[in-house]
C-alpha cells in the first residue's frame, strides 16, 4: 500500500458509518442538523451521517465556518452547509427544521483568564438550540471533565458518579448539560448526553500529542499517568447511534475506549514503532480523569478500532506526512485550567 493509500484509509476510518449508524438513522423521519459542525470532529461526523443517509435525508452542517476548507469538504461530500452565528437568537430561529440534531458547539481553550465567552458558548447556545429544536431528538456532546479525578485503578467514573467538575471549563460543560436537561423536562424533548473522553484521529488527540513529544525528544509528562482514548470514527458512530436512545430525562452515556491506558506505556509503544526512546518527566499521580464506558459498549458494541491499531494509525499518519492540527489536548492538566 502506498503512503497516499495509507493516509486515505486512515482518513476514511473517521467518517465511514458502518451498520451501527446506518441502522440507527434508518427510521429518521426528517432531516438532520449538526450544530457546531466546523470543529475538529464535526466535519467527519457530518460526512458519516451523510454517508449513512445516502441522500434519503438532508444533513445540514451549521457553523460559522472560519475554515473555508472544512466547508468545502462538507459540500463536496453531500452535506448542506449553513453559516450561523450561534449566539444570535434570530439566526438560530432561522435554521432548518430537523427530526434530529447533534449538538457539538462549545469552547474550551482560552477559558482561563477569559471565561465569559466559554460560559456564553457552553450555556447560552444550548438554551437557544434546545428551544429551537424542542420537537426534535437531540444528541449533545459533553465531556468526561464533568467528573472528578478518580483513583487510577478504579475503572473510571460511571454515569451514576456525582459530577464534580474541576475548573470553569468543566463547570460550564455541566452547565450545558443542565440547560439541555431543563428544556428537555420543560418541552418533553428526548435527549442523549455524550460524555466524551479523548477522541483521537491522526491529526490530533492524546496519542498524537505523545507522538509529537517522542519525535521532538521532549519529555512526556506523567502527572496524569492514565488516560482513556477512543478513535474519532468510533466516537462519531456512538454519538449518532445515541439518537436512537435519546430519552427524557436525558440519557447520559460515557463514550471512550475500554482500556485504562498508561501514558508511560503509550509513549513506549509509540517510540517502539518510531524507533525512538521516549523520555519522561514527573511521576504518576494516584488519580486521573477516567471514565467507565461500559454502558456504551452494551448499547453499541465495542469500538471498531482497538488501541493497538490506533497507535499504528497515529504513527502511520505522522510518518506519511498527514496534516496535523495545532490543537493539543492538554490531557496533562489536573487543575482544570484550559
């Protein structure tokens, strides 16, 4: 297989729907709107939905589209794009009708020192969208950051774990959930809430962050010594399939990989594939941000991309010169300062 073919195979793995998504969307009685579709996951999720629906329904991708290339990619692959300032109530009111909505909008980085825009993005936009689509099914992307740090050997926080968000970003994520829950109860809207921990594709993610450190010869921080990771394609599939499980009160579903993965071991495995020896700094703390995604596996099956293949794909992508996003995860952060 040539380098270009390898890169294409990896890129395709983040948007190919498979039977899970095709079956989940088969009975959709109207169109699908994806709010916040211009971000690092939104383009691939929108393409996945369009591929699954195969022209039987319209997929609308809604965003400001600050990246023209993202908009062009969507339009070239059967997705209708809608430019929208998501904080403008009139523009939200004018969005297309839809039987189902995937909500992906939000702000994380830059919160520390300038938290007001984060709170606006993560609570006002949900209120506007929840009211506009009161009669739709809604899948809401949230974050595992709403959970407290848990013992590294605990298996992770589960959906019944009491949220204890650390820092204003995580607090605003819980605020997003509460806003959608309020309007779900008020309007009878069925909703699923996806608490996601560390989606990865070749361009970005914990594995890419670690690989970049290994390649540069800079130490890998071990403060958060354990992580959960999931391939972006699997996270997209689970989120779209969750529409079939939307409920009122909202169904909360952790989405991440099945392993509690050692950061040290991940770096060593990446280094082995690259022929490089990683260096480290710090020591593993007894707690980490971890989630138990057992419920999602019961609903959707195990992720298609196992951890070893994720490591292979990450290294192949970087070796092959695949594009990288300048969006580090800051997975090492323990005080909620993003």
